[in-house]
C-alpha cells in the first residue's frame, strides 16, 4: 500500500480539529461554549495522534499536509500551552497565599470552597494533558521547527522587526515555564497529583530534543534544579527518578 494511503499525516485534516479547539479556547472558555474537559480532550487527542505518528516525525519534514495546521496556528497553540501549563504555579501560589482576600471556608463558606477545590483539580488535569502535548513538541524536531517558524510569521504579521525576535521565542518561554514547575518544591493545590505534575514536567526536560539556542540560556536553572533535587534525595529516595531526568538534561 502506498505510504500516502496508510499514513494519516498525509491528510490535511488529521490534526486540525483539536488544534482549532485549542486555538479558540481562550474566547470559548470565557463565553462558556467550551469546558475545561473539552480542552483537556483536545490536548489528549492531539498528543495521541502525534505519538502514533512519532516514527514519521523523528526528523524535520515539510512533506506532511497534516502539519500545515500546526504551522499556521503554532503561535496560538504555544500561547494556550503557556496559559495551561503555568496554571500549576498560579494555583499553587493562590493556595499558599496568606492574603486576606484569598477565599477560605470562613469567608465564603464550604460550598464555594469546594467549588474552588474542584476547579483546582480540573486545572491540574488540564495542565497534565498540556504537558503531555508539550513533551511531543519538544521531543520531535519536525514539530518544534514549526513553532520556530510560526513565531516569526506571527510576529511579522504584527509589524514586528525580524531582528528583534529570538529564533525560537515561544519554545524558550515554554521551556522556562516547565523549569519553573520542576524548581517548585511544593504544590499544595495538587494534593493527590503533586508527584505526577513534577514527573511530567521532568519528563518534558529529559526527553526534549530542542535546538541549543533554546536550551542553553536555561542551563543555569537546570543545574540549580539538579542541585536542589540532589539535596532532597539525601533523605527521600522517591526523587531518584527526577534526579536521573535532570542528570540526562545537564549532560
């Protein structure tokens, strides 16, 4: 059977559905036309389709029509990923805040407190699916190269000077978000899923195949993270996997 008949990457619509959901999520979530679970399902579907096609995406290629939608909308997908991955830090900061304006059982009642707890769980799940998608983008040059190009195209359309735009600006910002998560020592808002969030973020770092110009500016942060984890490992053997991940990156 010819490759074009058996490989879904040759179908231009293969990745389009979940990508469009992710792109329009900011407006659709605010209007109530899209739920957090719908968005999580879009991340899951896109990451699964990428994973199923990973053998064909192991090298940069412009031959797959399915990648056109990601090339055209990559900057918007990157913005959505940044929003949903960084929820881990924002919710954690809210839960650990001593600000008197933060919602508590005394000020808003148990029912509203339960609502916030449920929302935190939904945001946690959304963050996990976004991290899974990001791991595929970071790991496959055929995808990460698209985000570099779309960043440039997106900013040119806003009359930005090409000389002022870093070659892989979106990827660098996303990498910084992931590093911020793995450097965070506590995630009080994630309770049952704390280790999952940290391990997923560490997995993104360990498996990445990003260009050096994206990775090198963050190496001091990776080394600092490694130092903190090694210190924690002295009294807690559960962090060994994370140490191995960080060692692989620093090497």
